[in-house]
């Protein structure tokens, strides 16, 4: 498994949080149980208050798996999947 940071952004107009049908589905999708069938393990998630930006820290077999998992969010805005390392790994290799 490899570590990734995911950044999803959408506009206020496309914000799914207020949609009574979409919001619960997306909340389930970003739960640990919801991610597991996709081969994605969520370590953490958070939304920037008022910023319409979601960040996830996940483990997955590869970047394509994460991109496919994030498909529902791509319908509302942008999705970036960034390869990442733990702080411990960065220190061990002495380079970011």
C-alpha cells in the first residue's frame, strides 16, 4: 500500500453538503467502511470550514485506485491525488 493525500475542491454553488440526497451518500463514501470495498484505507479526513475543500490521507495500492474511488467528487469539482510519505519516512531518507 502507498500513502496519498487527496484534495477535493468545489464551488459554493456545487457544494454537496446541503443536498439531502447527495450529502449522506458522500459522507458514507468517505467513511472507513465506505472506502474499504475500493481498496482504500482512510487515515484521516477534514473539510476546511467555509473553504469548500476536503482533504483525505489514505493508503491504497496505487494512485489510479484512489482516483477511481474519488470519482463521485469529481462530478462536483476538482480532485488531486498526490503521492505522499510519512514524516518518519521523510526523515529516514533525509529528503522530502
